[in-house]
């Protein structure tokens, strides 16, 4: 198979957040940004958005052969990682999976909850819109996500301040997969 340059992909994307169970845009609307109150654009990102699907397989074994006769998936961990270029308190609360933002005359503040570690964290849903081959849209929907790595931000003389964030997909139900990836395809016109 030769190289099909139409399949080469490059370009930025947009990350949105919503509540777990928020109505997902239809696949027929891939060319349109998620709209309405259910989805919030988290703003600019820096250094791209990285999707990682880590799959672990357990080997099957038998006494009669030296080769591995097969494998079965035993774990899957899907993450979306980025640097959030708009270090707002709202984005910090999102990266921390929690926090109450309060405002008063001349200030705004975030306060993390002061509870036990057994308290259920606040999961979110994510949509990432990027490009698919042929410069059409690719949409990645993570239905139940949690920020799972350290949140870090630095103030430097010669570098922009960003929030580092890694969001991991989690089990939803036996009938609803944790994530979905959809590509827009060109619709052929009939004469």
C-alpha cells in the first residue's frame, strides 16, 4: 500500500468538559462544536493534547508448547493529557476534581474540600475535537473521567504558566463503554 497524503494529520484541537451523563453530540454533528450548557470549552492548551490507550494482556500458557498460545486483555487505561494554557481558578478546580470557588469585592478564591480521602471525587465527561485524515473532524468522548496525576504550575521569567493535567477514563457500565472515537467522513453527493 502506498502513501496516501490525504491521511496525514496535523493541527490543534479543542477540549470540552461536562458532567458525567451529559448529552453527547450526535455523530452526525461531528463538524459542529458541542454547544449548550452541557459542555464548556476549557480554553487554550499548550503542547497539544495527547491521547494514550495503555492495554495490558495476560499470557495464556500450556505445558505442551513453548510459544505463548494466546493472550487476554486484563487492563485498559485511557488518558488524555494536556497543559491548560488558561490557568483560571475554574480550570484549577477542574484539574483537582473538586473545589469551591467563591468571590467577593475585588477577589476570587478556590478552597478544596476538607473531608476524608474516602469521599467520592467529582468525575467529569470530556470531549476532544481534533482532526481526522482528510482534514475532517475526529471526536473523542470520555464518558467518565478523573484528573489522576499531579497538577503542577510554575511561574517563570521566560515561560508561560500552564496547568498540567492528565485525565483517566473510568468504567461507566456494562452497556456504556468508557470512551468513543468517531471520525467525520466525506458525504458523497448524488447527481
